[in-house]
């Protein structure tokens, strides 16, 4: 009797996953490309992105910058050189 199919074997070992977690904790602003290159991971950027979500990591992009000593948020400069106020 053949053994039942249990799915694809994981591409990354548990020790590699631990290394990814450690690297992200030490360098929280590392990019996906840098992570792949620094750890020589055999996966694509999109695969790593999905893996990190499964591991519980979230992505934060800094789209707005705060004006100093103010609660208002301002966008980066737009093409005419002026800043737009965001509510």
C-alpha cells in the first residue's frame, strides 16, 4: 500500500528559519533582497515575503514624516516643491 501524500517538503530548514528571525530582530530595517543576499536563501523575494507573514512579521513603510513638535502629518514633497497636508 503506498504512503499517503503529505505535501511538499519545506525548502528552508528550521535552522535557516531561526537565522532569518535572528537577522530581522538584529536588523529590523533590512530589505527582502538584502535578507536573501546576506543569508544566501534559495527563494524568490515574493516567496520570502509570504514566509515572513506566516512567521508573524509585518511590513511597515514610512509613507509620511511628522513635522517636528506637531501632531500634523505631512507628505513628502510633491512635484511643485510644496508639502501637502494630510488629515
